[in-house]
């Protein structure tokens, strides 16, 4: 490749992100002849689409990462290979996952931005799939933030999604009874048949608050929330004494630029002695090797399944990203821009 | 006494509780000749007024305790003496704090309802004052729920109140910098001069969110919230990474029958990796001796002050209760109906 293909943010979306929010550009490969200390040049080979990227497009979201400026390359969760390094932790040829941008080549300071080595036994698709950002987020949220007890009645919202499907399976492995909430009958069927949830609730056809009251009259002990808003409200109305709510995401609000409010009745959290706790994967940098090892072990033992939806082609990045918000992906959504990303080295 | 004076709930208040919401009645002293197992007859000598009692009057509050029925005696936090007992843990003559009712005599099951012995070295006023329900609530919320770190910037809402004033002093003892929020200049002056807060904010004349941003640009690490609503919102907008919010009360909503909603932007809690946790004093029954001992030690060492506002007379119960919501009390508000309650045995 002699050019650096890029997708720039052309305007701020007001609803779901669409193709027209981005602009294609070909620029020069960044000059890495004189890298500053700590910096690396990465050749991106795979891009993972995560709902939280929508927040990176909107200053009102108070995103943890800086908002993408208009005319700048879209920030992205990616995987690729180090082409040049002035960082002692990364050698040339080292494969990594990182937060880079929708472009072929990125220079960044690997001491500041998250760049993590990929183990030799994994393809880049595997590194961003079963042990990728979403799966590790589920692991940290359940195991280290929520710490459920065996026998807990656990609810997962966005349960068919990339993070929720892993969270639900981990909860099951840890001995919880699991209820998954998803937005179609197909997804609900899969929650039970493939992902081992005990019960699935279709929020598009069922009243979540009422259904929970019927099937879990003793209350919900553990809630892993990817959605927020009405889902959080419905579960809070059914929360058990001493329950835990893991605040993982608020996808309900990612597309309308309006922050998602908390539950309507905070007294529920007081009377229930409920703990609600937010987190980011980055809080658990030290636990990532443990989480990676544990998830791979569960998958190899047949206790966990992971489904990827891997597409191809740099051109398709904006269109595939919007698929994330229409729910037309089937598993963790990735775009491979170098077919090498699919295979182990 | 040959009659059992009572204040019954006459109607459900729609705003602040007033005298007309209650009805005075004289009935017979309850027959304790054949007490069921576990039950005791208590002669009430002192009533503590706590904001949460407003929730006991309103079914919409989802109160932890059952809502008081119309025509029933008003539920109350009290202190008194065991007159008759069919409970091996309580002898006749034992002084206790309890949740009883606005009446001279109460029969209850002491194995189900909270009844706690009062140590010999304390008057009943002291038992419901410096080491009473409100003070112990502050202790459990700070020490066992919140667990602040020395150096934390800690904010307390309702800081001049019975619980908030103790919470602020404990936070200071534990090495935090403390900011108190209260509703008058007098109260704010006292927060600093008497209770040792580093800074006080008057929410009636100052914009809490903006003021916090100016005086605490590094963010709030610890929030002890008695108020909820706008106060919670203002602090959440200034919350620091890895902060803790102790959900102690939501007095903002106790008078209007409308539940107080959570913060408007839950993503703040996610990006901030914030823990928000509710609790009730009753969760920490086992830690009450420790809390009592510790608070008395701090008071004796001159590290903590406690202010009581002790009134007299059974007749005054409804009027003094409404003083709680106009802020015209000066310290923990109690009504003594037997002057014995003021002295040690």
C-alpha cells in the first residue's frame, strides 16, 4: 500500500450514524522516520465496531476518550501490526490490538493510548472476538465489578450483543440463574438454545417490568446493564435486597445525543441497599491476561461460545458501523481490511 | 398514666406533613397479660423525628417499613422502657430504642422489629442523639458503605442535618477534605465554625454545580447524599474518577409524593467508574455496638460535637414533626414525653 486510506468524520450525527456522516480520503502514509519516544506506527488490519464508538462522535456524551473532531479520522477499536517502534515494549512485527482510527496507518503514543500485544496462538479476529474488548469488558464487569454469588438471579440487557452474550455465559458458569433481554424472537431463541440463558425476554413484544415480576417474584439479585433507560428502570422496579447493578453501557442513549437518565426512583436503591457501579475495561489493565486466559479456557472446555460477524473491505466501514445500531449484525461485528487478520501467524 | 395517648394518621399528606394530617385519641393501655412469644410492651418516653418518617405516611414511597394505615398510630422512632416482656432478650425495666408509634404504650414483636438495648451510661436523649439512629446511620454509611480514603475530597448534602453533620465530622476524622451543602447562611457558618467542614455551600444562594467546579476542579471523590435530586445531579456533574456515592436519603422528594429520579446522565457513572450504593442502618445490626463505642469515644476526645433540639410534650408531636421540613430545628429533633428520658438512670 502506498496511500493511507481514511474515513473522516464529516459531520455530527443526530440519530444513528450513517454513511453520509463520514468522508473518504486518501492521504500519505504518516512519516515514521523520526518517531517520538513511546510512539509506534501501526498498520491496521481489522476494525471492531462497538456501540460506545457512537459516543466518540458526540461532545455531549462526555465520552472517556476525546471526541473526534470534524475532519479527523474516526476513532476506532482495531487490530494490526507494529511497522515501526520507538517504544521498548513493542518490536516491529508485533501484532497488537489498539484504539487507532479508521485508516490504514496510525502513529500513536503507546504509553498513553491502549495498545496491547496479541498472543501468538490467536488470529487478530480471535483477539478482537472471543478475547477482544467486548468480551473482556463482560469478564471484568461480571467477575471483578459485580462479583455475583452462586444462585443469584441475574439479568442481562442487550443479552444477544457482543458484551451481553459473554456476560450471560459467565454468569451461568458462576452458578447464577440467568434471564436475558433482547429485541427479537430470533435473538431470544438463541439466548436460550445457544447461550444457555434460562429465560429470555423480548422487550419489543413483552413488558419487561411486568414479565420480571411474574417470573422473578423474589426479585433480581444481579443486573448487568448494557442498555440503561427503560431497561434499567424496569429492573430497578424488580430489584432484590442487597442487589448489584453493573453499569456497563447505556446504548439506549447513544444515538440521540441526549444523556440517558438514571432510574426514576432512587429510593429503591436505598431501601434495597443496592450497589450500582460503573466501570471501563481500562480500569482493569492488570487483569487482562487473567481474563484472556480464563475466557479461552472456558471456550476450549466447551462452556462458552462466541460468535463473530466478520465482514471485509475498508470501503464498508461506515455502512457496517450503522448495522450495529439496526441490530442486523449477528455476533461481534468486525471489518477485516487485510485478510491476514483471519489467520494465525 | 391510665390512658394510652395516641396520634393517628388521619389522612395522607400531599406536601409537608402538618398538624391536620393527624388526629389525637385516648385509648386503653394495650392488654399485656398474655404476650405472644417474642413480644414486649414498651412505655415510650421519647420520640425522635427523622425525615424518613415522611415516607412511612405515603404508599408511593416504597418505604422499607409498611406504610401507616389511615386511622392507625403514626409509626415513630422512639426510646422508652420495657414494661412487660415475653422475649428472653429483654427484661422488664430494660431501656430501649425502638421503632414504635406515636403513643404512650406499644406492644411489638422484638424479634421482628428493631428494638435495641440502651447502655446504662446513657440517657435516652443521648441514646437517640449522639449515638442514635441518625448518628449511627452516618457512621455505617461513611465507615462501612463508603469507605473513603484519606485525602479524598468529600461532599455532604443536608450537611447541617442530624445525619449529615455527623457524616461530615467522621469524614474529617478519617482524613478527608470536606465540603458541606446546606440551606441557610447560618447553617453554613456553623458547618465551618462548629462542625469543622473546610468549605460550606449555601444551595439557596449559590449554584452548587458551578461552585463545586470552581472550588473542586479535580472533582469530588466521595459524596454522602441525604438529599438526592438536584443535589445528586450537581455532584454527579463534578464527580471524579473512581468516586463513591453513598445514597443515604432523598429528602428532596419526601414531601411531594413523587419519587426522586436519579442523575440525568448515567454515563457519568460509567466513564467515572463510580460506585453508588444505598443502605439502611438495619443492614449493620452487628456493627452497632462498634459504631456506638466509636462515636462516644470521638465525642469524649473532643473530636466530634452533637447538637440536640429536645422539646417536651406528647401534644406537640405533629407540630414538631413539621418543623423538621421547614428547617426550623437546630440539631437532632426529639420530643420527650417523660422527663426521665433526659437523665441517666
